[in-house]
């Protein structure tokens, strides 16, 4: 109800001020672009073939992507056509661009010109988002002016026809050959005749010398080299009668295999807008909800990713079988090979921890002197075990077990070491026989 009331108020305000209703935003009353502003920004592209025009309009709603794509084609100036689009889709730099921006890589000269005028690109995209039907109506106004001036007609590069769509008489421009596209560059002040808005001179996109190296303007139009092998990269279109752009679903899905669609209508994706603000309140209201939903989904994906990382880390620890808090009994129940791997990975850095554990174990036994002596003996054993492991020979397994069990009972530790050595079988037969005492092992290794 409030929306209807607001609309009626805008109508009344337009009658009082003598201002057309289209001069105001549909949602808040904020002014949108005037006709002369729209003609100013559309002047350099209004005479593009319909499909290319539609893809430029869609891409302009993602100005940050366009800026990145312009840098990309500058670094890859000879890539063009459908092959260039497939190449950029496989490149990490371009994977996150909107498909409409990716499609323009097929026309590097267009992106090169857009890259030189980022502020104009953003204004064009804002105008298209705010009112696509009105933008397309102004394109037809400009085409009619160029046709009346004798500068828009069928040539070897393009076909120009006047037809009727939805009771509207419109001018349609298509390539003369479907798989070959010429991108015209022209002087707006020439091709459109006398410009009616001195305060709003038309924008002009100068041709990049790399793509238009020779020749000159003929009747105000400069034709560069043909872009061949367009194929499925040419998937845009315009429904002039309905006042919107449309998409050839088959062509689109054939080249955007990882981002297929089911609808032929263009739908702006606010998630790809990045940090570029929307100009008018209507667009902000319409796409803010999409942005909020995207942020919520990203937050969910981020939390899910952290949970997955924690689970993966826990799984890796479990696979190693080396928990620093594990007791001798738990270690003995694991597979011998897994325990040996755990000793290799963790034993070298655990000698200091063993010595600290020995001191704490001795203090717990109630004898300061005995604890010190035990700590000394086991520390020596631990050092010898570490040296053995560092040299590639494990020697007696008692030192390795000390790395996990501490030194509160040195005599039991040595007995356990001997039992472990006996159970090792053929692995231990190759090692020389040594006394169980840690100090003897240390002396033997010297």
C-alpha cells in the first residue's frame, strides 16, 4: 500500500513541476539519469551489433570485473574469439568474473576502451540497472539519428534492418557474417549529426592503436580488424519490444559449462558486484538483500571450512598414533610400525620434554635426590636415543619409550626397554647388544 501511495505522490509531483515521472527513482524519488545523460554515455556503443551491445550493458554492471578484465587483455593482446573466453575461464585470475565480463575477452579492443573510461563504465551499468527499458529506448533514439544522418546502413561489416517488435518500430544491427564481428569506432559528433545537448557532449572511446593500426574514419566510422571464431561467445541479445536484454541459453551453456542457466533473462548477481556501490536507492534496495544473503552464505561456508580443517587435523593425529599424553600401555596396543613412525616424527623434539617429565616424576616420588639421579640417567638415555635416531639407527628401543613415558621409575623403564627390544624380533637382531642402562648406551655411541 505504501508503495502505491509513494507512486501517486511522485505522479502528483511530476505534474506540479512539469517533470516526467521517469526522471525519478521508482522506490525513493531520487533522480536518475536524464535523457541527455543517457545519450551522452550510450553514444560510443549504440551502433554496436545488438548481441555485443547487450553483453557490454550486462558487463558494465560489474565495473570492478571489467577493470580487471581490461588489465588481463592488455597482458594478452592477441587472445580473441571463443578460444580467448575459454582460456580466461581456466585462468585463476578470471574465474570469478561474471560470464558477461568473460565474454568480452573475445573482443579485446572493447575491453581496452572500457578500461580507459572506468567512471563511464560504472555510470553506464548504474543506468542499465536502474531502468533497462529506458536505456534501450535511448539506444533506438540514437540509432534513428545516425540513420537519418546517413551514417547507419548495411555494409560489408554489418546488416542494418528496421523491424517491428511489440508494436515498436526498431532498428536492428547484426554482423554481416554470423561468426565474424567488426567492432565500429566512430566520432559521435559526426555520425549522429548535430548534437542537441551542448552541456552534455557525447562520450568518445578512442580506438586502441594495437587493434586499429591503419586506416581512418570513413563517414565518421572506423572499422578495425574482424574478430573471427566468435562461436558461443556471442550469446547476448536484445528484446527491443519488451525493453530488456536476453540470452541465447544454448550458446551460453555451451561455453559456460561450469555456470549453466535455465532462464534466458539477464539477472544481475549482486554477489559479483564486490565493493562498488549502487548509485540509486532503487538498486540499493533491490540488491542489498542479495548481498546480505551472499554474506550469510559465505559466513556459513567459512565456519564449515574451519570445522572441516579441525576434523582433518584430528584425523591426521590419530593416524600418526602419537599422542604426547599417551601412556606406555596405550602405545603398546598400537601397531608397531605406527609407533615407530611416531617416534621418528616426534621423538627428536621431545628429549627436552622427557627431561622435564623426569624431574616432575622424581619430585612426585617423594625423593629429591633419587629424582635427580633418575632424571640424570634417563636424560642420558633420552639423549642417546635421540642421537641414534638422528643418525638413522634406533639402537635399543628403551630410549624411544622414555620419550613417551617419563622417568618417574627408571628401573622399570629399563626393564620395559629390554622387553621391548626382545619383542622387536628381526629388527633388533641386526643391532649390537648393549646394556640396558642409559649411561652405558650413551658411552657406547661415543
